C-alpha cells in the first residue's frame, strides 16, 4: 500500500491554481461544484489505489473543521 503524500509535491503550484480558477471562471455554483466533482473522480481514477484514496478522504475531512 502506498502512503498519501501530504508534503508539498506539486511543481508550479501557482500555475495549477491559476488553471483551476480559470476553469471555474464564469460558472454558477452548481457548475463549479460539478466541475470539482468531475475533477475528483478523474484524479481518483488516475490514482487508482483505494487505500490512498481513503487516506485522502480522511485528510480532507480533517482539514475541513
């Protein structure tokens, strides 16, 4: 089982963030939420490891408090 990487690991994080914001530009909340849901599913499919995805869900739930 692989471990979820929680330390900074993204090259050009600012560019990714700018692209993400641009994808949401002009969307209503429902469209923005749908885009986020599709993105999560695409990335989950790419990761392809349920144990890592379970770690990610737990980590995201903890940071939402």
